[in-house]
C-alpha cells in the first residue's frame, strides 16, 4: 500500500515538474529572441574594410542639384548573367555584407573569392542538396538572373509554379481581353541587392524575351520599410512581389522591387536611388518605357518616395506613400526621447501614482497611451520583477513609446548592438560599428575616436513644457524631469544592451528595457548634462538629401490606416508633419492628399484609380502643372471600416495643428503629438539643433504661460538644469545650412513631360501662424504608433 502511495506521489511530482517545465518553455518561447547563427555566416572581410579612421561630414551640394553620371553597365542583364556589383554613383561597397539564398530559386550566392571573404558557399549533391563541403566564398552576394512563371489557382487563390498547373489557372481581364493569370517573375542582383520584376505573361513571349502585350503601360515601384543599419542584402521570396501585389498584377500593372529599397536593410538614400535607377533600366530594356511610374510602399518605403521626389525628380512620376514619415533622420529627434522619459516615469518618479496610468504620460510624450493594452515586453518585465523591484511599478497599460519604439533606439544608436549579429563571425562582429550613424558614415562623418558622428541633440529641450503651460504638470515635476534627463552617452562610451533573452542570457538579473546604463542621468541637485550633436553631422545630413525639406512637385496620395489607438509606431501626425514641410517650402501642399482609413479597410484601389486619372490629366495638359491637373473629386478624405467615405473635401483635416476648428476626419481620427512638440517644438519635427536663449529671455516672452511666476521663483534651478539656455523654437535649426539647398525654379520631369515648378507665396512660419488665432492655440495633441508595416 505504501509503495503504491509512493508511486502515485512520485507520478504526481513528475507531472508537476513536467507541467512547470512545459509552462516555462512556453513562457520562454514567447519572449523576444534574436535570430540564431545561419548556415553560412560572414566569416571574413577584405583588408581595410573595417578601418575606422576619422572622416569629414558631407559638405557637397544637395543631390537635387547634382547631375548623375551616365550608366556604364550594358543593360539588360540576360538570363544566367549577373548584374552590376559596384554602384553607379553612391560610393564604394561596404563590408561586412551578409547575404544568403535566393528563396525564389533556392540558390546560394556565386563564389567570387577563395580568400575567406564573405559567406561560405557549399557544394551540392546530385539531388541539389547542400553538403558540408565549402567550394569558395561570396563577398558580393551575386546571383544570376533567373526567370520563373507562376499562375494563380482558381482552387485557393495562391500562386504555384506554372508547370504544376492542372487546368486550374485563373483568368483576368486586361486591355479588354481575358487572359491566363500567369506571371513572369525575374530575379537577380543589382548593386549586391536582390531585385524582382513581375508582369503578366504576354502573348508569344519566352523567358528571355518577354512581351508587353498584357501590360497596361503603368509601372509600380514597390518599396518596403523597417529599421535597418546596413550590412545585409535582405531576403527575397515569391510573396514579396507576386503575392503582395497580386491585385495590381491582375489589373495589368508591372511591378519592380529591390531589397535595396527596403529600409530594414539600410537607410542610405543615395544607395536606394542608385539601385532604383538601375532596376528601372533593366525593366525598360525588357518592356519599354512606362506611361508613368508610381511609387508604392509603407513606412520606410514611404520615406524613400518622399526623398526620391525631392532629390531625383523624374525617377518617380507619382507617389502613394503608406504609413508615411517625412524621413528617417528627423524621426530620431523625438524617438530618442522615449526611453529617458519612460525611465523617469517607471523608476525615478515611480512613487508618483499618476504615471501608473500609462495614458497620463501623453501629456509629456505627446504620443498616445492605453490603459487596456500590455506592451510587447510585458512578459519580459513580469519575469524580471522577480529579481528587480523596478519592474513592480504597477503600471496600467502602455504607451506608443514602449509598444511602438522600444528596442529600436539601441539598434539605431548603439554601435555595439544589432539584432542579427549572429550572422557574422565573432571577430567580424566585434570589429564592426553597428548603428545608423555608421551606416551613413560618409554623410555624418566620424571624429578622432573612430566612431561616426551623431545628429541627435537635446541641449535646451524643456520636456513637458506644453503640459506645464496648460497646468497639466507641476513645476516641481517639470524641474525634476528635466534635471533627470541628460541624454545618450557618446558612442565610444556606450555599453552592450541588457535585453536579457534578446542577448541570449538565461536569467534577467541584468535586464534593462530602458538602456539607462547608456544614458546620462542626474538629479535636481546635480542635473545631467545634455547631449550635443555634431554640427557638421547635421549639416552633412541636410546637404546629402536625407532630410525631407518639402520641395516636391509630383502628385502624392499619403495613405494610412488609423493606428494611433493601437499604439503603433506609424502615428498619423507624421502625415501632417510632411504636409507642413511641403507648405513651408512651396507655399502650398495642393499636390498632396491625405487619406486615412479604419484599419479593416484599405482604399488602395481607389488611390491607384485616382492617381491614374491625375496622371492622365498631367500627360494630356502638362502646361497646367501638377496641382491644377488634380481631378476635381480628388481631395483629402477618410474612410470607415466598410470603405464608406466619412468625409471628403477641403478642411476635413483641420484642427489645432493648423489653428482651426476640427474637421470631420480629424474628429473621427484625431492626431497626437510627439515629445518634441510637447517641448514646444514645431509640427514639422525637424529641429535637430535648436537655437538657445537664456531662461530670462524665455520668461520675458511668456514661454511658460500661467507658470511664468513659479518658474521665475525657481530661476536658479532652471539655470542649473539649462546652463547654456533653453530652446527658442521660433528660430530655425542652428545647423541648417544658410544657403538655399534647392535653389531655382527649374522644371521637373513627370511622365516624360517638363512641368514648371509651382512655388507660391513663401511661408516662413508654422501652420496656423498666419491665422487670427488666440496665442494659446499651438500645434499640440488633439487626442480625447522592427517593424515593416507596409
């Protein structure tokens, strides 16, 4: 009897152990992880590739004013041949550079050296399976051009290799006739990146000689997003272009795409343009000139469209940016504020019950919060709370800063951290500087430490100023907040990230979701020094065309789902920041429409149809220009979840951002703000280095509103916190070059026509400044977001 009882207890104990083990495993599996070691990591680089010598920031002319060199490569790239490796104009290749398999062909990159540079290439057996025998190395990741045919099946709507068809090929109607839905997909490499060209199979074509008979003469240039710091080729699959753009292919559009135009791989806009020019050359050499080329893509894919339109008129004739931002570089201005602010709320001022309600943080951050939603790192923090009391703050909900942006600041800013570091041998990884600044080293420059310069600056920034002005933040909290936040340490002083399972550690004793060990932090008695950017770096990034100045002529439909309530990083205020930059540069923004929809409906077909009518008008009457050719029914608008138009027309997006009563779309989909706007900055969010003024001058101007008297009483505290002064956002960026970077009113080319530039009354001020609006109305929140979201 006792033996039986012992066996039962033993069985129960074993079951409990197994249950705990399985539960723990499932818990761990749900935590963030970094990718493991791939089959073929980068094992070496060419001599001198990791030289970190000082280099000056870019000081040349803006790309808008530079003539590109003539193409030397003999396009088209024939089947079985490889495309150009070295770029046309965007500089020498950088190493290390991680590459892999073309997932359309399942082929490895071609061997280009026997010196151990790049990734190993393995022999394959008679069945095509990879063996462990290394036959050489691929430094430059070339793949031969290859053509495949895919058909859409009537059985499930998916695409399959044409040779697998069994009477189930779907039909589509193009150019007035019904044809098989069979797509020619060409892949290869250009400038070391994968490219793809897709179009309906034409009548009588062969793989090597495509026919344009089923093409509607319109070309979509597909862009994609994500946050990248260079050093990798990216991946390509059938779904990247055939599946993603199936509806457009069915309508006869041709599609081109390159992993060089996906910002999760890099943010070098010169390189992105270089790739795009060559890919269009390849397309035109096969199919002929399109009637027009329209850009399409989200997030970083939207950024590329705005910057191409500014820097290289004629490359794109029209743009449909999705989930847009004006540019990536000016995003860093306010995104880098997020973690210092969250650290203040979570740790420094943790005893303040106000900040436990995540929505209260918006008065300082501007970005939205939610009581109901748990952040992406909630499980991680729950586990860490067993060891670290800082994670037991009782916070209800989360913010866009954590849900949308957490983890991206280290990726962009820290030269010691990158999430795909295991794709490189240890020695290569340890000697590479990983950051956005390093990726664009040729433009930011590098100092005597060997590290690239940073454009991020918060000297004089008064966090929470707007909340203080409106009586939503006490003077004591305002002072403590600004004394605590210093900034981010210099790159040579940054340590590794402490993201626990992201770095593969077993226990979270060293976890830091804020990276506070890489911040300069202080107290009211000993305020922290603020971060000072390199003035040359900021000037260099302006001059190189990586900042959107607003000078664009092409027709634009800025389209997004409304994701602010989801705390998604793609917040809707970015579209209005872009509009204000356009208005400021050109005196109007009549060539940009803003469409916002409920997330369950995507009005992309409507956007393409509207853009087609707009482009046809321009082609028919180019002398009228872009804005005057806009169809009369093409306006700002918003959509509900069923695709019904909620409101359309001028004024539907009016609101506090432009000093007017809120329009119907703004009431339905209210925009929020950013930390720098809540610190008194403009809607354009493009002041890298603010001009400083003494605190006394700010007091005289009434900067602090009803809190002016209390701030005056704490003048000595303010002077300790801001020894060099506070931001004067009525003045332009201190590092903005004095000359006009895009001078003159030269015509631009759209769809092969010369279009006169449409500049109107100069607008030196911000939206709403020329309206008869009470002084208290400012561009602030009107509310009651590794990731690729295109």
